[in-house]
C-alpha cells in the first residue's frame, strides 16, 4: 500500500518536533480537499496520513505544519506562522516528506 508520511525535526533544538499539528490536502479543481489532520508523535513522526480507505493517487498534495503554535509553546516567536509543502504524486510509491524547521527557516526534501 502506498502512503504519505512525514518527520519533523527541530534543528534549533537538535531534536524531533513533537506535537506539531499536521494536515494533508489534495488539490481539487481550484481548491483543496482536506484528507487528514493529526499531530506528530514524540519522535516527530507522522505515520501514513492517508485514511485506510485511500491510496496515494496521482495529483497535487499539500502538507501544512502548524509550526507557529509549536514554537510559541516553547516561548519562541517564530518568523513563519506555518509551513506548507506542495508536492506532486505521479506513481503509487511511498512518499516521505521530512521537514527540518527552526524559528526562522525551514527546508524539506523527498525522503525514503
């Protein structure tokens, strides 16, 4: 079964970002259809974001990370209130989309 997973690392603190709210949406016409919402676990990971009855089909997807709330809870005023990563799925493989975040920047890549 194909799926979409993520891993959030707080590179300012050198540890996983636990408890970050994450949502997954799929492009639908001119808008977005939300598929799932959850929070990262104590290791900063989110297992398959797709509901059990869905597979990652071809299309454009958006991961949204509520990083502003995460950093605010740590007493830090971040520059980015949230991070959105938009990516395309073209095949039925597993998609892992990690996020490396600090209060003032972020980066992402397609992981494995």
